[in-house]
């Protein structure tokens, strides 16, 4: 048996699969990049699956805010990702959009697919929720991923500072409590989300003319009196 050491040459043609996590706030281009990567890999003859969960379209699709879209497999909590992939003849890579909403067990399955089955996994999602608390699945991706990449497409708060955090807005005011996952920004939803800088996420100010700012101004006036 040939001994393998850290200095052993890598066999010709061999390549370790990778688990990469791309994260950022809303509007930074996560889904757009996911679609572009799927196109690039497919163009080179690689076979992949596109997965998503809680897409803004409300259906099993990956959609971007600039109008691109693609049908995808909806990741429900009971879906075994290893079983899904191994049920196909050959899968070279996975595109996992909205991975922050997967279960922690499914993130472990993604790592198993990389390590045990040689499948490249490219995961995309938010790091933290509307309270600026990290999603459990995102936290596990930070812990397990071979590479963690913050997307560099600039997203701005209403004040002009870099947008870092996603605020949940209900009835014109910023919400501080509630379920961790609530789908918004759809025609039927009373909930919307807004990207804010850290300062305005902490203060709850949503910009001039908003309900939150009106309340804040009124409170400030009362305190001044």
C-alpha cells in the first residue's frame, strides 16, 4: 500500500470538491450570481441541480430582482439532499439558493455530498435575519464551508451608507419580534423588507416620511419638552 503524506503529489486530473457560501443583504445579487454560475457550469458540460427555498416568487424557482429566473427544486424540511443527488445518474454540482432557510441537518448533508460524493456545492443566502441574528443554517455554513464570500455588489441604506442588515417592515414600522422566517415583498403580503446600515437598523429609522421616523420625531419632541 502506497503511503500518502501531505507532500504527496495529487494524481493527475483529481480535484477535491468544494463547499462555498456566498452571502450578503437583499439586492446584492445572490440569486443573479447563482443563475450565472449554473449557466457557466452547464455550458462546460457539467450536470447540476438548482435548489431553492422560500423564493420571492412563491414557487419552486430561483428568481432575481433584475428579472432573471429558472425552475428549481423546492427544499422542504424533510428532503434528504444526499438521497436526492444519489438518485440521479451523475451530478457534478449543486446551486443552493436561499440556503439560509435550509435546516442545519441539510447543511450537514451538503458537506457530506462534497466530502463523500465529490459534488461541488455553491450555496447562496442571507447571513442574518431581520433582528440581525444569524440564521442557524447560515451559521453552520460559516463553520463548514471551504470558502465564505461576501458579495461585493454595493447595496445602500436610504442614508447613503453601505447596507448591511435586512429590516422587516410591517405597517410602515420596523418589526423587532416575530417568526424568524416570514415571506414578504409579494403582492399578497403585508410584510416588506428594507436594507439598512447598522446605525439605522439599530435605531429603527426607515427614512424620511416613514412611520418609524414620524414616531421617532414625535418621541424626540416630547422628550425635548
